[in-house]
């Protein structure tokens, strides 16, 4: 099963199409039980996802095992030192306590650029020490761009990467970055496969902010409808059809959504047939750049 759970909704109200808000802890417990039943084994979280880590730690059903991937704190400084490296390690051990786990599968740099400033090697050395000491199996980065991938691989050896990819955001496909990562032996986890739910929304619910791609989205929905695919099947099938992708991280608000995702993941799609839907405008494909005005049609907090 290549489906993993994105746990940001467990700790915060997240996603343009999320009308349910933060997932209740009782439902998180049901989601995790359902996930184990369905063969889902990966959970992606982070210390900055509200209280997601604490919720997972409390809600984890007995006699189950998941590969947990969490992320470091972000530093956003021009220069780093040993104090920052110690802060990274302390925050990670705090995450283990919240998760109630002695170790995790993966630890990613939340902000890849933190590795690229003077002193970034101190952070990587600390990650390597945590791996050597058995607290984490794989270390790596969460990235947004091909440039970050190039810069990180030029300087460091990593085991794991998380990156955005979906029907609209095909930047890393077009640049052959996935092949480059595989040649380096890196495990690839895809996120933002629904583009915060934009690819699943009805045309009438799409915020005015996306008017520049409304025609493209309309054409996309017409084509997948003609092929007998639901928006969920199409969005998942596109990413799952890319051979270099090892895991596809999907946010869920309830156990029924998880069942629907796992069922929809069985649809087979040749991603190469959808390359014409790629959008190069980063203000569309990068949710951190979205400027959604409260009160406009369909707009909610991103």
C-alpha cells in the first residue's frame, strides 16, 4: 500500500476544501485503526502541526505499528551554530515524547534552506548522530522546488525526501528530478497530491483566486469524467502512476475518507497522458503563496 496519512488535520484546521476543521481525537483513533486494517503504514506529522504529535501519541491503538515521519523545527536564519543544532535535537526528543515512541522512521528538515546556509552542516551532523544512535531510521528534507533538490544533493547524502506533486504541479516531473533522486538512492514521498483539495472541488466552489486556471480545471474535469474517473481517482492515479514515487501522503478528516482514498487508489492511470494540465505559475501551485480573501466565493483559510 503506497498510501500514507498526512496528519496535519489532526492538530490544526488545514486545507482549502476542509470544511470540518481539526479532526476530533476520537476520530483520529478510528482513522488509525482503519488505516492499520487497510494496510496503511505511514503517518506524516510535524512538531509545528498544532498538537498533531500529541494526538497521535494518545490515539495510537494498541498492537499496531506505523512508520512515523516527523520534521524538525524551522530556523530561517542566515547563519547557524551548535546552539541551533542542539535545539534541533531537543525539539526532536520532545517530538518522541509527544508521540510516545522510542524512535521514528523518518526525520525531515522542515525547511530545506536551513541546510544551505553557513552552519547547515551542523544540523546535518546532528541528524546523522540521531540516526546512528537509533532514534531515526532515515533522514532527509521536505522541499518545494527542484533548485532545493539540486542544492541539497550537491552537499549531502540523504535517505528520504518529501515533495509536492499533482496534476497541476508537475515541475519536478518536467525537470527529471525524480529520476535524479532515485539514482541517489532516495526514498520519495509525495505530498499535496490534491493541492489542498483544489483538485477535488466542484467548479462552483473554487475560489475566484484561481480564475486564471479555471478553464484548465474545467477541461480537466471534463476529460476525467469522460474516462469514468472521479476527481479522487484521477488525482491519486496520476501520482501513484509515477514509478519513482514510494509513498503518497494524503490528509484525511475521518475514517470514511481514508477508505474512499484507499479504494480510489486502485484506479490505474498513465500520468504521461495528463502532462498538458501542468501549470508553471508558482502562485497557483504553491499554496504558501495563495492569497485567498475571506468572504469570497468558496474561500477558506489555506
